């Protein structure tokens, strides 16, 4: 019987082989931060969603070190696959009497008013349980379908064209992107275990502990388990577990549990996967008759409001690559974004002047009072403000208009605000 996977530990300052730099997969990118209730979108974009499927036995696999498993993930080059992914997200949002669902539904329409705009539609993955069908055939052809009640939403990338189609509203969103250059289009939020793992590993540095935590079987495939934990106190992240396909190195399962304990904040993973070449017709798309079609950016210039027309499919090449990049993974954040701290306890801060989240008796009227009732009033050297909390992401809105956001505790947020004063 082959030996079990190693539990060799790799920690930030003492990387295996004495090479601390071997651990550095990159630093987390600054992302858009949304508060207060739609901070759930931050959770999806900052840390990623998570998979936790029922294990069906612990397979015997050759011994492997943490560094070797990281290298295996980095070297993975799966170009073709089809499968089903289940995602459950539980950020522990307050019960707003259905308002939270309304906010998500409203967010499903982009700046151009299209219900099919992927940059907004896929943020729905940040709440509840969803089933996705995914397919890929190299960097120029991908498809992701979100299965809903009696409806389906799909994003199809085929060559230069990118289509979003919402069957519930019979709306279509069209944009274009420059063909490959060896880089595939990315969705606006992490939507597969691979996407989620790549985002999470950007946080691996001297503040992180990385170990191999045995083996597991996911979607009928043998896999190693990679366990990533913050070494710092003050982070709301307890641990991230990734099931890595033993043969291909593809992440099959990604689970993020909070430092506060309990169920995973997000569970996401393959329930079925095959590495056969998908049929070419998988990536074909023609706008249904009578569908409202919205054009994205044109000629690389931002065209807010979009241009809509009924019926016929827009001619290829009429969109712009900038629009697709923005909708599918653009990393532009708010102007004036700054970061306080490092590693897992880093806090993003932006905004200056204006109103924060006033209480009922201050400027802001009924809306200010409502927002204030959702959070906890705090004060410190920075002044005073309101903290809006989830199980993963917390946001502090100060009364003088600054916003501090991070996967950190309320006390860590206040400390960061004091340090930034």
C-alpha cells in the first residue's frame, strides 16, 4: 500500500528547502468594495467562493509535500473540460425582511440596465445555493450556465464574442474581446474551484501556514487536500481547504471556514467533471427572436447606458475589448484606494469627505437611520462610525465618509482606522 499524503508543513518564514520566496504565489489584488448589505459581493471577489462536497473515502496516494502540491496547482494546464459545480454561500447577513434578496435582484442589472450583463448577474453567486454547468475548450471558448428556477442564465465566450443571455427576461448582452494571446476570459466573480483557489493563493506569504492534509475523493477523482491558514490573529478566515486532482493538478473543491467556527462561509465544488473535448456547438449562440440585445463597450471606449435594439444579432466586432475586461475580471477599484496592514489582516480604505452612515438623528434622514440600525456604532481615535458585519467581510463606514473593508474582525477594523488617522 502506498503511503498516505504527507502532512509536511510549509509556513511563511520557513518554506521547505529554506526558500521563503517559494511560498509567494502573489499578493491579493485590490478589488471593488461594496457596503453595507452588498458587502457580500466583496466576499465573493476578495476571497472567493468555496466547495465542500461529501467525501467518498480517502484514497491512497504517493507522498507529496506542500510545496510540491503548490507546484502541481501552478503547473496545471487543463484546457478542456465539462462539468457541474455546486456553490453554497452563507455570509450570515442580517434578516432584512426580504430586502437583501431585492438588493441582489437589483444588482443583476448593470449600468446599462441589462439583466443579462455578466458583471452584475453573476454577483448572485454571493448568496444562497446555486448549480452551474461549466465547459471549456482552450482560452477562446468557455461557457458558464447558472441554473435557476425554471430559467437559465449563460455566459458564452467564443473567439472575439462574449454573450450573456438571461432566459427569464429574454435579454442578451453582447461584447467583444481580443482573441486569446493564451489568456482565457475570467468571470467577474470567482465561479469555479480553480478561480477560487487562484484568488486564495495570492494571499500565501509569510503570514500563511500551508500543509498537506491527507487525501480525498471528489466527483469520483482522487485528490490531495491542501490546507491554508492565516498565522495572524484578527482575520475572520479560519482555514481554506482545497482538493487538488492528483492527476491533473486542477482544484476540484474549495472550502473556506470562518474563524468564528460553524459551517463553511462558502462551499463550491464539482459534483461531476470530465476532461473530454466539449462539442463545438456548446459555444454557439444566436439571440432568440424578439430578445432585447444590449451592446457593451464599443471600440474600446466606455459607453455607459449601452445601446439596445430588438431582434437581430449584433454584427461581430462592434464591441470593445475594454468592456469585456471590465465585466470579466477587471480589477479597477475605487479612486483613492489604500491598504493598511499586510497579509490576511490587510484592510482596504477609500473615500474621503462627505457623509458616512449617519444615525437616525443625523444627516441622512430615514435612510441614514435605517443603515445605522443595521450596524454597530463604534468610536476611536479616527472618530466615530458604523460597522456592518458578515461572517467573513466587515466594513466600517466613518461619519466623515471613509470606508474600511476587510476579512478582519470589528476590533481589527477599528485598529486599522485608528492607524490610518
